[in-house]
């Protein structure tokens, strides 16, 4: 039986989420919306404190106004955030953008590590509030308390930054299709949204404020594994860097061979069932092919398990990042809507746990497939983080940055910030009867956290340049 409070919130969100379906591709002028705004006040909602680092925080929200029929439509407005230390003092404007938009993205910088801040977000003087979703309205969230606390970074120098991404679905034509392909899904009017989202993310990852040295893409690079999709996504990634040096990939269930049996994705990237191993400044990066010949669930072949055992046991203390498409833990199996059959099978998951117990250098296992942000518990006590990262191709639409310091690492999820990407992310909030945010966004800790660990033996990325 669904909890009555959760049912009420979900039903309300489903009703308001229908309005977001009306959001179209970004247009240079919101003439109709601006005219409505003259008659009707701005409604600023969907407030989310997406990213909280040691020195910054990123807030997003949407401004709308009601049309003649009472329906909410996107409307352009300014963007303002006021903050103050949580222990006292008046708020001050820490961010203001006069360029008017309906899809607001405010990045606050210059904050003090480990400090709590009160915040208020506004558009045209209207204070932004969270959507009717449990993930942002539950007690204790930054959105409900109006307070966020910056992280305390690990000690030592920043050595390397790795972007963790997955579920690009390059070539996909409709987002949010469920129940055996029922319906056409959400689309953009002018171009394919997976291309917009990937291009926008790649453009910002090299920026000085993101500074990604590498990109790890954990499966579902394509929509259906065709030759055209595989070559196109490879070309896009090659424009960013070199496979095996700058970026690393593994196969997802959407990248499987077609019914003809021809493995187009494998011809462009890696043959099916292949484990890949790379090194970056002493860091070992291992990619697994967790796909099955049929179905959405995952497994590992005996050959891959044996190969992984051999390479881990040969150098068990080397810092190691493992990635594969399917989530691994029992926690992931029981918490995702698809159930245990949607993730890695329990035999393989147990085998991986056994290998990781004897290889203390493994510190993080990154996966996708569920299209959500979630920090899962290991099935048994070990120093390995099992992290699911939300899809790049739809809400919340982005990637996680793994910043490795000499004394540990920091994880932060970032929504892709280009205007077109923000517009599409807003539109796909409405997927699955408006329930998608509760599934996909994750808690603030799922998206932002610090782990202490010794990485002092690794070489800084800048020393390789």
C-alpha cells in the first residue's frame, strides 16, 4: 500500500507535471509569454539545490505564468539568489542575471568550505519554491529548510577530475516511452535531444570551472546500437578526446547487436563481452560489459570475472575505478522500479563483492541504467562506493564530477547548463505522470559527498600535459 502522504504528493505532481509537457525547444523571444506576464504574476517553482561543492552551490528553477485557461506556461524573468551565513546576518544578493530566461541556473561561487548558508531564490521578485515532489519537499532537504552546507574537501592537492556519465541514448527519437513502447514520447521540435544534451555537456566539461581530465561513459551510448548511431556518437566523443586516453566507454543494453546479429557498436568501440583496462597517472580504470544477449538485466561472463580477478589480485592495492552499465548491489535491486531483474544478477554481484574484498584498491563502482542519482550501500562491509548516476539525455540531464585529491575524493552531480539543455531537462521533468523527479534526482547526499582515502601515490593530471 502506497504511503498516503507520498500518494498525495505524487498525484499533485502528476497534475502540475502535465503543464511541463508544453515546454518546447528554446526560442529566442518569448513574446506570448511576456505578454501574459504583464497580466499575470510570475510563478517560480521547481527549485532544486542540485550541486553543493566545497566552495560553490548551483540552484535551478523554472518561471511560469498562467494563461487564459489557467494553465502554466514558461515565462522569461530575471535570476537572483540571496544568501547569508546560517548563523546570522541579513541576506545579500550573491547572484544576479538580468538576461531573462524561463529556465534558471544560478551558480554561487566563492563560498567557505564546511559552512551552512541560508538562501532565497527569486525571479522578477517572486520567490522560487520546490515542486510538489517528495525528493525536495521532505523534511531536512535544502529546499525545504532554505539552508545548504558546503562540503569540506579532502586534504591535499587536487590530482585529477573525472566526469562520470551514462545513458546518452544517441539517436533516440522519443523520451519517456513506457509500457512496451506505448506512445511517441517527448521530442524536440528542431533537432534530436540526445545530440543537444551530449554536445552541451562536452562543451562545458573542458571549461576551467569543470576542468574534466577524463570522461567515463557507462553504457547506453546509443538508442539501439545501429551502425549510424555508433559512428555518430563515436565522432562526437572523438571531438572531445581520444578513446582509451581521454574518455572510456562500456556497453549498455541499448548498445546490443541488432536482430541480424551484427555488432555495430562493437565494431566501433569494443567487441561484446570484453573487459577493458586503462591507466591514468597510476589510477586504474576498468570497464565491464554487463549486458545479456536479451533483456534489460545484467550479468558478467565467466571469462570477464576471471580476467577481473587476475588483474585485481596482481595489484590489489592500486587505486581502481570500475564502471559497468548495470547497478550491482542488493540495495539497488530492491529500490529501482524494475526490481531485481533490472540490475546485475545476484550471482555476479556476489562474485564482484568477493573480488573487491580482496582488492582494497577498488574505491568506486560507477553504473547507470536506472537513470537516477543514488549512492548505494555495499552488500557487505567494504570500502567501495557503488554509485548510480542519472541519465545525460533527460532530466536531470547531466554528469557527476569525481575530483580526486591526495587525501580522498569529492563527488558532485551537475545539470548541463546550456539554455537548450535546461529547457529540455525542464520538459522531461513531466515524464511518467510527473513522477520522474522523485525517481531521478536523488538526495543531496546522493549527488554531493566526500570520501577520505589515500591517493597520495597518484600523479597529478597536469604533470602529464
